[in-house]
């Protein structure tokens, strides 16, 4: 019999699970967060803390963000600590370099200067993306579960689905200029967990990403580590607990989850509900015996085609080209597939009180890619983008590959793969993935794989959906309606 009992145990530290844990603690549940197989968010390289992955705060004006930030009482903290990128991002393709700003007049001037021949087709695509966003905005703020898992949720979703483009529609129809097409496609490819192919990143996912990037991107000092710290602080404020441990298995009784067994502990921890904030591939080994048919079928719905590759480069400030923005997207050859080192997303952040910057590079590596060769090709691309930078490089480290960050330092294990997927079956809206319900009573999936086409906004919607489901099941007080909306 368990010696400790919690109403909710969350296994893993995916952002969706962390947000759901904080929301449930805020609503009166006794919550334990188990940071399973934790990898540090930062590593020290050349006197700078380099991140495990970049954090792009997109859509901060959306209801998905506002309701979470409002309920967790983070509004003032976000106003003080979140800084918008200006411009939103820069795009570099051969022969072109333009600032993509949230201000329509500034963006119009940039397009007129750099891509005058494609101006009309770009404006038409941006208009279509805005129209799609106007349909999605209220849907993502609805009190429904996404992905839909019941008659009423599916019926509500169908009301919006008829107003959105079909998965086979081409959002970029009429955009023949390759540089313009790269500009419009790149945001959706870098900020979702869908495979970088026009047949996979459908029109809704691509439009949502494009619209959110156009509205503006922001960052918070400390990146993902700082955001996690804020959420954990809110979790603890409402009596939630956090432990860093490996999970040996879930505890089941008659097809119902009843707890979690931690490695090295004789007694399991009891729980009314367990949330798996882990990818399905890491969830399945924790289930004793054969997994339910629903989960096996779910695993076949998402085909893993690659992973996000991260490389951190510490550079002396004197080696940084003048006018380089906080976020930059560089395409080496817009006619080639936007994969590997051909499409790089760069996040450039200064090191406090030091004459150096950390450039975090991200791209998509196909499954089976030679990562050391990819790393060398990325460095070559950076040399083309920032001539004469090589003498100013102070250190490099890839969280994807792991290893010693510097000579003589202890090796850091590779971060768990951040996979990108293709759906093998039609997905609702073209953005949905795995359902929260696992087929095991009281065990829920709560990770990026639930809404892979919506990026960080999808994490928030997933967290809200799972928290709502548990609140309805337990008839807990709805703090959203009683406290936030009523003031």
C-alpha cells in the first residue's frame, strides 16, 4: 500500500505537463511533479549559460496564453520580464535580408525594398493567414478538449472546421518567388513539431505559425529555465510538490492507474490521476504488461521522421555582424528542401555583464542523420552568414548530442529527442495529434504530441484541456470562472 498519496502525479517535465500541474494545484488538487530523467536546462560553456533549447514566446496576446497567465497570477511578472523582439525576426536568403516586423507599415517597406515582385502574393498569403487566425483564436479559447475526445467536443470543433481550409489546400498558392515562399514557410517549420514538408505542415498549422510570428515574438530572461522556474514556483505556492527521480513504472489495478513506482523506492506513490508529460515512446515502457490497444494504435498515428537539432555557440560580441536581430532565420538555398543545415533558426542573446553572446541554432535533422556531419555543416553555414566569425568563437556545445561542454568538464547526457512527426491518418484541423485519454482509466497524456501543429500555444491548450477534464471529473471548484473572469 502506498505510504504517500496525491490526487495528481505528473511524470516528466514537458511544458504542457508543467502548466497542467500548476493549474491543478491552483484549483485545489494535491499535485506532485516528478521530473523524470531530468536534463539540465542550461550548461556552462566558455563562461556562459547556454540553453538546452531556445524559447520562442509566440501569441502572448492569444486567449490560450491570457487565461493561463491570468489564472496563475503571472501577468505582472510577464510584463516586467518578457521582452518583445524588434523586429520579430530577420530572414536571410541569398540576395535578400529583410526585417519582418509586427508593424504593417514597416513590413510593407521591407517587402517593397527586398521582394517588390512578390509583394502582392505575400500580402495575399498574410491576409489568408490572418483570416484563419480569426477562426482559430476563439476555438483555442473554448471550454472544450483538444484533441476532441467526445461527441460534444467533436460537434463544437466541426462548427469551426467548415470555416477552415482543407488539409490538401495550399496556403502559399500563387507564391512563385522562392525567397518569398521560404519567408512564409519557415516560421511554421521551425515552431511546430510537424515534419518540414508542405504535405505535412498543413494550411492551418502553417497559417497559425505565420500569423503568430508576424504579430511578434518575445523572450524572457533565462529562457525555458526561467519559465519553468516561474511555473514551479506557482505549483509550490499552491502546496504542490516537486521531486527529481526516475520513474520505474506506473502502478495499475484492474486497468486503472493507482500510482507511480519510483526507482530505488520500495513503496509506490499513490495517485487518483497520473499525467504523462513525456512522449508516447517514453510513456509506453512505464506501463506494466501489454499497453492498451488504443495506445498502440495512437503510436501508429504519429510517424517520427526526424528530431530538432540544437547547437549553442558562444561568440565574442565583437564578432557579431552589425544589425543582427534577436531572432534570425537563414535559408542557404530556397530551392532545396528546408531541412538540416539548409534552414537554420538563430536566437541571439547577450550574456549579462560579459562582452559575449550566445547564439542558439536550431534545425531539423532527419531520422538517421549523421549528427557530427550536420554540426560541421551548420558551422559552415554560420561562417557564410557571419563572415570572419571563426576567430571570435569561444565555445560550442550541442545539447542534442551531449558530451563534455568543454575540455576537462564532466560529460552532459544528450537531451531527450525532440521529435518531429507526420500524421499517418487525417488529424482534426491538421494540428492535432494524440488524444489525452490513454485507454487506461485515470492516466492521461499531456505533452507536445497532443497538439504538435501549434507549438508552444498547443502546450497551453493541452494543459488547459487536461486540467478541465480532471476538474469536471472531480467537480472541483472552477477557478477560471469564479476568480479570473469575475475578478
